[in-house]
C-alpha cells in the first residue's frame, strides 16, 4: 500500500448515515485520504462537523457551500478520487444516477468521475424490493457500478428484512480490494465447480437438488478479479455466466469429473462448491418409463466422490471442499476435511433460510488442515469468497 489513495465518501440521507462515521474512521486508520460529500438530507441526520473531524478534510455539502460552488468543486473531487463510495445509498440517489440526473454535489461528482464507484444501499425492505429500485440497480451494474447488497435484519423503521447497510468492516474490506486492485492469483489455474448435478432416470426425467450455483459463481468471480485463470464447471444454473472465465456446462457428476480430470495436473486450486449427487440410478431406462404400475421402485448406486478421488491424486494442488450440513456441522465437516485429504473445508448450515442454497448471503465456518477454525459472520457470498482467497493467498504465494 504505497501511494496515498483518496476515497470520496458520499453520504446520503438515511438513518444508517451514522455508520458512515465508522467507515471514515476505518479508512483513515489504514492511511486513506477521505473526502466526504453529504447530500442536503444527510446533514439532517449527522452534523458535517463529525465527518470533518474524523476525515480531517472539509466536508462538501450543498447546505454549507456557496451558491453553485459545487459546480466546480465536483470536478476536483471527481478527479482526485481513486474510488467513490456511497454509503448509505438511498433509493433516491441510486435513481438519480441510474437516470443521468446530476443536480447536487454528490450526483455531479459521481457523473464526472472516472474512478470506480461503489454503492452500499440502505433503506426500507419494501423500498429496496421495489422493481423500480431493482431495475435502477441492475442498470447501474451493467454500466460497471459495484453494489454491496444490504444485509437482512431489523431495520430502523421496525420492519424485518433486507435493507440494512452492509457491515462497515465488509464495506471497508471491499473498498480496499478494489482500491489496491489485489492481484494475488495471477498465473494460478483455478477450477471452481458450482450448481447441482443431475441423476437421469430416463430420457425425460432426472433427480437433482436445490443448489443455485451462487456460491460457486461468486468464487469464480473473485478468483478472476484476483488475476487467476478460472475454469468454472457448472451444473444447471439460472445465473449469468461470469465474463472472463472459461465456462464448462455439465449435467451429471461423471461429466463434472471428466472435465476436472482433463486439467487437474496443471491446476493449482480446486474449489468444489457444487452439490454433487451422491447416488446414481442403477438401471437407466433408455425408453421413457410409462405409468403402468401403481408403485415404482428405483435402485440407486453410489456415485464416485469426486473430491475424495481428487484428494487421493493430489500432488501440489490446494483442495477446498464445501460441507452442506444440517446437524453436527463442525464434526461432520472436520471428518470430510480428513477423509477427502482437503486443505480447507467451508462448512455451512443448510437449514437456515437466509443463508441457504439460493440466498445471496452465507454464514460459514472455514476449517483448515492445520487445525484452525475460522467462524465468519453472515455475509454476502462474494465476501465469503474473498475471505477464502485471503486464506489461500497465505499458503500459495
Ligand atoms: N462431493 C464430491 N463428489 C460427490 C459428493 C460430494 O466432490 N459425489 C464434494 C462436494 O462438492 C463438496 C464436498 O464433497 O465440496 C462435500 O459434499 P457434501 O454433500 O457436503 O458431503 P458428502 O461427502 O456428499 O457427504 P454427505 O452427503 O453424507 O454429508
């Protein structure tokens, strides 16, 4: 972290505005020059003097600037910024930027900057879920703006649901990754598996599971952003294929294995987030099964455990498994870590609705082969991916 970096922090008018004070203080602690821009409504929640004291820079807010002074100032801050963070970001500000409106200091700065812009939204659940807000967010994401999704919990208005500003620790860590463009996986070949696998019964039927692929896709994106050559081998998923990764679509566990085997020797890291079918049908029917009987029985036989097989072949590769558990989580995960000869296992409780298969969040504990147990808070799946690579980085570089 050599050159002094500048972050412009935009604070909009929401009850979470007070949390932005903590963000300033955390950024200052790691030596970042912080310039705060407050919208007029933000100044109703927090006195700009608090931000001024913590950032040790004058706060730009329309209330205190001379008439129209911001028309020039926004250019200087927009140029100065290595990164612009808006936290909390209200529906109003997101809507303005998504629709090209620049009518105050913050929105003009965002419009004028060439730096990366991150939005950390915080608002009432119904507002956040409003299709207009969601449409604005998708539109901005397409233009390359980064969003740190709000977490769920009790909101200031008393409602419970999505809309809480993401943890300030996580916001700051994401800012640092983007700011310093951490590229610790350059030249590393990484395989990520994701999604479910299918167990075909006949030409029209199969058995599968509820895996959405979200965890694996987030891992593939994080590895890509850190400079790795990523091969994402995925079972059926509704998710958009991440750009900049080699994508292999599979349906059965056999296909998943053969695609991994073909490149395993030259691979540095394998992360198996896929929910692989443990059994396959013993006698696949080449013809469509007719509904002639009142009952029907199928016999299943064990599928190969891909990860265990890879653990047996391991030479230099780092192997990471996932343990989807509903009870006795840590003991089961530890056993899988040992039996499959893994370096890390990421254990999660699949019974929790807000961190399960199709959720954007996860709450995991990472067990390492050296005996360490790292319990993480509930966080976005992308952040879990980041934490995992921070751990791997220590052993691989
Ligand atoms: N796995 C695999 N091949 C299988 C089954 C699982 O590679 N046939 C991998 C998964 O991708 C995951 C890890 O093994 O990384 C653990 O999967 P999980 O379903 O939690 O456990 P299992 O080993 O299948 O054991 P059980 O279902 O009895 O909990």
